C-alpha cells in the first residue's frame, strides 16, 4: 500500500520526539581557550573572546546549557613596571585581584555571598584568596564563583542559574581542569 506525505510525516514526528528525549542537556567537551593555559570541560561549545586592555591580555569563554551560563575568564596581572604583565606579580596584588573578581560577580548580580571556601587546581599558586563562593541574587538567580591564580594569570570560573547550582554541573565544569605551560 502506498503512503502519502501526511502519513509519512505522521510516522516520522514521534521518532523526532524520541530522539530529542535521548539528547543530553549537557554535552560535555574539553576546551582549552587560546591564551588561557587552562583546559576544562564545558557543557556546550563556548564562545571565546580575547582582547588586550592597557597592554594586558584578557579572555572570556562562555556558553549556556540546561538553563545555566558557564563562564571562564582570565586576565594577565600587572607587574611592578606599569603596563607590563609580570612573570611573578606582587602577592598582595594577586590576592586583591582574586578577591575583586569574586566581588564583581556578586555586585553585577546584586547577590548576597555565602562564606568563601578554599578552592584548588593542581599546579595553581598557593593563595589564601583562591576560593569558591555561592551567591544568591534576586530573581531568583544563583551562582557559584571561584578564583585562583598561576604566575601572571588570574582565573575566574562562574556558573549562573535560576536554581541553585547543581553539584553535577559544577563538578563537570571544574573537575577535570588542568593548567598547562
């Protein structure tokens, strides 16, 4: 028996529904944005932008998946010679930069910050301000933000969501991070 186009599509559409149900919301992939000296997993293909500001390189990798935004930001730290990136920046300046990175996310979201906790990545510089914090903002919006440094680079990781950041999302994003030369 010959079927017409309507019967063909009527049989095909339920198959699309089953296919969509099997598609994971978080499609994890390893990414190493150019200039970041860091590889980590993103749940989607991030948009990456790198720019130079006052002679220092800054970068941002960001994507949205499953109702959340995943962000990696990195920036060269200024040395004692103004306008130059430092191989080993002033420790006080590094701690201030890490603190400011977390505070700026909280300010942009108009969020209340939870107590900071230690945060670590193999190969990072040991810093008291290498920390992770949970943020709660009006809306409701929730975020988890971490900052750490290695040499002349300061890093910030952020997950922003309408619901509390799930451990599986945060662990997937940060769990396989590796610093490289």
